[in-house]
C-alpha cells in the first residue's frame, strides 16, 4: 500500500511521469492490475503533455483495460477510466487542464501526509526531478539505512523531510546533499586504506 500511496501523492503533486516510476517499483513486488493501470495512466498523461498523441491514445486504452479488471483498493478508478476515455478521444485536453486527480477512499493523498516507508518510496523520484547527484546519493543512503533498520539516521530523517515538507525542500535537499558528500568522502577514504 505504501507504493500505491506514494505514487498517488507524487502524481497529484504534478509529477506525473515520476509517479510512473514509483508505481513501477511497487508493481515489481505486487504484479497488481491496479498499479499497472496507474502506470499506464501516468504514461498516457506524460505522452499527452509531450504532444505524443499516438502514444497517449494507446496507453489510455491499455490503462482503461487494466483498471477495468483491477481491484480498486479504494482508488477512484471509475473517475480515472472516464478521464482516460476522454483523453483517448481528445488527447489535447491535457493542455486545457490538469488530469483527473487520484484519491484513496475519497481522500487526496499529499506528499506531506506520507508515512516513512511511502515517503522513502517517493524520495528517489523527487530527487531525480531535482537532478542533483548528491541529493540522489543522500536518498540512496536513506533507503539503505532504513532497510538496515536504522530508521532514525540523519539520511532517513532528511529524506523524509525532503518529501513531506515542500516549503523547506530546497534547504533540506542542500543538507541531504552535504551529508551524502561527507559520507561518500569517508567511504572513499576507507576504500583507499585497503
């Protein structure tokens, strides 16, 4: 459920293609039609925004098919399918307004509402959006620490704040990057000893 929630929050924050990556990562674990439909939905929106009308129409159709057979898990799939049918008929509609938002159990899921696991699933794609290698490395350290049970490491805390606190995202990204550079420097120093 964390992958689903993280992708929904990323999508509804306007990072449409980035949501695709979050859901794809979760899909590799779950092989779920709902996630596959949402992956296709994000792809259709991305293609429409890039003015690749053929790609948009194709993915909108396949997204509808996946969502037709999917267990909704509380997601507003009927609204999404209706939007996808309209998008397939008129891909340029994406230029006239935002795509259909996604809700779970009738509620919007914001980045600020994500728990630690979901925030750490969203962190890599948001780091990629920034395009800063040090931030990407800091997020990778955070996920590594979290998986090792070090849930209170500086990297985990900063990565979660990076996702959940949009107002301070820039300064948190800077600190995360600085810590990552320092850790990488220490790792290189140790590697040089052997």
